[in-house]
C-alpha cells in the first residue's frame, strides 16, 4: 500500500449555525491547517497515488480566502469540512482540519 499526505494552510471565514448560543455564530476567520491523507495499492501512470497539485487545487484552491458559507453546501464545521475533503479528493481516506493547535477535527473513511 502506498500512502501520501499533503499539508497546507487555508485562510477563510465562516459562521456556524448551531442549536445552542455561541460566538461562532458570528462571522469569523481561521487559518486552518489541513492535512489530507491518501492511499492506493497501485500507482497511476505517472507513478503517483495522487498528484500533490491536484490535492491542493481541489481543497486549497476552492477554500482559501473564501467565505465558506458561500462555497460549501453545508454548515462549515471543522468536522464537516474534513468529511467533504475525504469525499472530494481521489484516494483520500482521512482528513485532519485544525482551526487552532487545540481544536482539531479528523474524519476517516
């Protein structure tokens, strides 16, 4: 099995729709540190699991410097963003989305 991971920072704003009162319901921003994990039993014709640039385009290219409420069709919690990444990136089985060093969400298929 081949494994790769790509880490990058995404700067974006969002607000959350929550069932309880929270300051996170106000528009605010984060510099998310995102790690995308992919695996495959075989390599593609170029000798890769997934090209690192494709991962960056599909996540960073769509989220960086955006209002996530305007570009994502769901409540943009870190947990939901992590699942969206796994669903969007080829061969992705896990995503780690850190709002801060102490607030991290991980989704694994």
